[in-house]
C-alpha cells in the first residue's frame, strides 16, 4: 500500500543516511586516529539546523544557537588534541556528518506521508534496502572478505550491531526525529555522547572525566532550553500527525 514514490524516497534516505554515511565514516579511520574521528563527528547538529533552514527558506536562531551549544558541549567532552595533518580526514568525516544529517531531515519530510499510507514500522524495511544498494557495492570495492568474523563471539557482535544497534536503533531514531522539531533533533545528535559515556561508567566501570562530562552535558541541556525558548511562535514540534488527526 505504499506508493512507489515513497518507496524510492525511503530507499534514498537509507542509501544516504546509512549506506553512504558509513562509507565515509569507515574510510575516515584510514586517515585519522579514533579520538580524532570521534571529535570530528560533533558538527552534525550544525548541518541539521542549516539544512532544515535552507529547505524552509528561513533562519531559526534558536535551533542554530542550540546546535552551536551542542557542538560546544560535545567538544568539551571529546577534545583530546589533534595532529597537524588532519584536513583530509576531517573532510571525510564531514561527508559522513552531512549524509547522516541529510537523511534525518529527509525522513522528517516524508514521515507524515508514509504514516498516512502504512505504519512506519511496516514501511521502514525499504530504508535498509536502500542502504544495501550502497553497502554491498562498497564492500565489493573497499572490503576484504578475509576480515569477516571467524568466531561465534565475533558473529554475535556483528549480529548485535546489525540487528539491534543499527537495525532497531535507526528505526527508533528516525521515528523520534519525525516527532520533534529540528532544533531538538540537532541537539540530541550530540546528547548521545554523554549518554554513551554514562553507560560506560555505570555498567562497564570505565574511567571518564566526570567534570568534563558534567560540563558538556550541562551545555547540551542549555542547548535544548535555548532552542525551546527561541523556537518561532506557532512552529510545530511534530512532523507526523497523531492517530486520528
């Protein structure tokens, strides 16, 4: 029951947000250290705010200020210094950031039409088909069959990442993106950083700089408040109508 136009749109979102994003992201590890890659991912909120403003033909100062504060908060948590020769790697990571941001904004624009035709959960499989259309050729070009998992633990980790972290995670993330305003979505792209570190501290007993974690988290909380305070009057927070609307 999903129109062909929306099938292609969902495939396009998956091809960009999941497929192309990971091609850029994984290639960046050939150019940068892991801390540098993680640091350079913090600019995604700015791209979300700017892309949303460009599509709507106006500037939302609250969303932009919130995105900037979210970037600052993530920088407080993640900055560990960088090498001098990082520009090629920096640009590759920004390619990943742009793909991830563009996919979220695009999904917000079509989610209402999808939901009007079928529940999003029933339609979202096309998102993964689109990602496969990029991922399979990318593996054939850049991948190495000898690097595939060889032990049950490795296969278990891969299945967890594919089915739960990426599979269920991308559906929930995009569904949430369609239920909130773009400014809040921008901030939440970086709020997962302190959330992930808290999981490491509380569950896995890993060390973390709690002072930087608290300061960065506080800046992200401030970012959400600023976005809410400066959101244009009459702006809707949800892109998907509630049942019956």
